[in-house]
């Protein structure tokens, strides 16, 4: 299965890319599997098997409103990752 992962803001500079297409052989993949397949991304946005303060969208839906890192992923899904933001 193919999944598109996009990162935004300072994550682009930190990771050195803005978009990756990930190929997974597992038809029962979860969001955590996708993230852990990109070690540097995994290191930056997760802690103790949980998402840090990053907003992770799966097909436009907040992963925290789904099943977090256990959210089931299917072929063609798109994952967008935004760093924490502050302002006023």
C-alpha cells in the first residue's frame, strides 16, 4: 500500500523533506506503523508511543479524534503533520 506523508512549517527544514510516499506491505497498517517507518519523524513527533503536541491529520481528520497511533491506514491515505503553533 502507498501512503503520502506531508510535513509543514519548521518540520520541513528539520527533516529535510516536505512530502514522502511510503510503501508498506502490511494491509493492516496503523498510523504508528507509518510514522515508525520514518525513524527521524518518529523521533520528533512521538514520545512513549504517543503523539506529542503535533497535529496529525489522516485524510483531513485529526488522528486524536480517531484512534491516535492505532488509527487504521489504508492504501492511498494522506497524512499531514503540523507542528504546535502559538500566537495571538
